[in-house]
C-alpha cells in the first residue's frame, strides 16, 4: 500500500502517519479563523462609528437631512439598493413630519412664554381682568404637547433605523454576500461600544432573517424581493417595537388620521402620504404621491395596513425607475436629496 493510498483511506485528520503536520495545520487554521473574526468585528465597529458620525447632529431636523442624504447616496453608488432609494424619500417624509411638529411646538411655546412674561410683570388688578392676559388657548397647548411627543418619536425612529440598516448595506457593498453572512453573527459583539437609541426595546446587532434573505435576494438580482424583505425588517423588526407600540404615539397618529379624513378643522391634521420628490409638498398633474388611506379609522400602527402602504409606495417607485421619462424626475430628486447635507 502506497503512502497516497494510505492517506486516502485515513479518516482521522490527526493521524500522525497520514498527516504528520496536523498540529501546525490546525494552529494555522485557528489563527486564520481568529484573524477573520477580528477583521469582521473591526469592520462592523468602523461602519457603526461612521453611521454614528452621520447621525451625530443634535438637531433632529438637521440630522434627518443627513440621513436622507446618506440613503440617497447609497442608491446612487449601487442601484441594486432600491430599498435605500425608497428610504431616502420615506425619511424625507419623516423630516416633513418633524417640521410640522416643530411649528406646532413653537406656536404653543410662544403663547406660553408670552403669558408667563405678562404674569410676571402685571399688577394684581390687571391679573384678575378677564381680558388682560395674552391668549393661551387650551387646544393649542394640548396640540403642542402632542406635537412634542410626535417630534421625539419620529426623531428616535428615524435615527435608530438608520443606525441599524445603513451599516448593513455598506458591509455588503464592500465585502459581498458570503462574507456578510459569515460576519453578521459577530455584529452584536460591539453592542457595548455603540450608540443604540433602542436599548431596552430591541437588542443591537440581532440576526434577523429578513436581513440575510433580503441581501441574498439582492445578490441574485431579485431586487423587488430584496425591497420587500428589507421593508419588513424596517417596519416590523425595528419601527413596530420602537415607535408603533407606544400607546400615546399611536393615539396621536390615529387622531391625526381621523381628523384629516373627516376634514375636522384642527389646524394641524396632515395626510399620511409619501411624495416621491425631494420636497414635502409638490403640486401639479404629474406629482407622484402614494397615500396611506382615506378611511378615518385607518390605523398606521397596524403592521398589515402599514406594510400595504409601504409596498404600494415600493411598487410605484419601481415603476417610475423603469419608465423611460419619469425615471429622470426620480433620479433628479434623489440627487438633490443626496446633496442636501
């Protein structure tokens, strides 16, 4: 029996006869595995810190613009990242909500500040006069409190989603699917080092099936399926527990929908929609807007209703990108968003 035949029949990888260098080979393999592991962790750490730098601006409105730009740039750099292009528009719409809430908060604060200044400087006689004080209508104050809650929740959800999903795209873009899958389980090892707004609600760096399946779909060229799976991750795994499970936020959203659908003159109710343009409101016959619902009892916090809205928007976005003329309007809007840092 030749040495080659003996080696082929040897089932023990540590056989000193068949594999005289097995110890050295095992040690080399162990070192390679450890180096690969540390490389994965280092890459996740660097990408997470880069995402945190983008989202580090204290002002939520300015931060939102940077997040919008980062999403749009993802799409410009890699057109297979169609979810990121849609996310740029969706995040821009969140920014519109932040602006609307900020205006209501300012109005309420102006009234309260004016009243407090008056109260500190008037005589006792003027204070008891029914017409002497500045107006501070209770509805405006209530709306101001509600707007503060909406502002906080929108800002938190916008930031948390970005910190979760932007590094995933960048890692896949840089290293491909095989390494992405191999390194994904190690992302959670840096959880103590990162800024994670959802601490206590959702663990950082969890291995969501929608993530691996979504990037697998992108890798094989099934872009629509990739969008669907990443949208499920966005809406169900992150935003549902982050903001849509908050009772007060849900009540405010339902109140907004009820007032808008029934044309109740609150002065603050807004239609829930996604405008596929770089501005909050655009007029004209060719404006691309996807509305949530015209029903007064529609519930944006319901994941089924919300996913239908998101997928309707995703379908329209895909149609526009494949239209020989309309795609240029969409591309121009994404270019402008990408440069609105």
